[in-house]
C-alpha cells in the first residue's frame, strides 16, 4: 500500500545525476503520491504544497526537486531525505558545459559572449558564488535565498544534516548501489532507469590541465570536504551490507542491461522509420 511507504524528500542538487533519479521516482509513485518543487519558484511551490487539502496532503509520499535542505520544517510529518553527491571537479565541469550548450539559460549568453574559459567561468562568472561549493550550500545554508556564499559553518551544518536527516546519501560513482539502498529503505520496485541529460561532451576531471583542476578544487574546497565525508560514509555503509544486497544489485544490473538493450532497439527502429518517411 502506498500509504505504508515512508515519507521522503529527494533533494536534487544540480549536475549530480538527479534528473535520472527523478525518472525513477516518477515510476515508483503515482502522481497523487508525489509533489515536484519547481526549480525557479521554490517559494511558490511550497505555497501550493501547503495549499493542498488535507486528503491530498496525506497521500503524498515523495517531495522532490531543486530545493535546499529544510523543506520538511514547513510540511508536517516524519520526513527523511535522499540526495546524491558528485565529485566537485566533475560537477563543475558538467555545469560549465551544460551552460555552454543550453541557449535558453540566462547564463549562456553571458558566458558565450565573454568566451569564458573553464578557469574564467569558475572564478569570474556572475553565478560563481552560487555554483562554487554548491553542494554545501544546498545542504547547509542557514538561509538559502540570502546566503550567497557557502561558509565553514555551512559545511558543518551540511555534515550534521546528512548524518541526522537522510535515509540514503548516494554518489554518482556508486549510483546503482545508491539506488538499491533507496529501493530497500523505501520499499521501491526495481528502479530501472534511462539516463537523462547526459552530456554529449565526454570530458572528465582526468582531462583537466593541472592549473584548471587546482583552481576548481581551491574554489570548491568545502564541497571537496563534504563529498569526501559523504563518500566515506557510503563506502562504510556498503561494506556492512549482507550477501542479499549484492545479489539484489546484480539482479538490478541484469534488468538495467535488458532495459538499455530494449531502448537501443527502439531508437534504431525510430531512426529507420524516420529515414523511410523522409526519403
């Protein structure tokens, strides 16, 4: 029964693989049991959530979206959080290329017209104070809308929040393992997914010049510490899992491979049909 599932909040930090996880959430919960926070209107979304009648509110088992830690404080109930963190240099690199290839973003024109290099983007872009140490800011800001720069106090709050209020804190490098932890904690069906918003630019942290990497790590030092904290906690949790967990993980990977193969066949068929129609 859906009413028996724990009440959960997925805190989606930008560029951490969360768009893929959102697709999983939509397959696990019917529309009346989930509520999505709009990225550019968090206050309005919260008002709409609080404006639902008591029957509609009682059915919600998952709140998800780009929003800072703390939304549980305005919505009654026993809520536990989920999130996924990403190695900071990989996240910043993904963020940079996402802005460059997305003309609809406000930042796109600023960055492209200025012809910013990666180092210039990280150090001089108008939004740098928000995306640098952004994971720490989402998880530990005392006032997200007013606190533009993450601080040492933000880091300590973020660590405390992760330890006290989250049922699962995953990482992108352990994405499948994180999903199986979520499946077990939340009573999900098999969380088979299709990767979403995967960058066509295959550039990774290992491709960065030393001066590029040094600058990113220096300007994201709080996120480096937070990521290492979360990664170490996850690795410790995984080391304590029983054989049944690893059996579940292997079963999931088999289902995932089968789903990927089906998608590839559908995509090939769609391309063939398109070629025939447009010939």
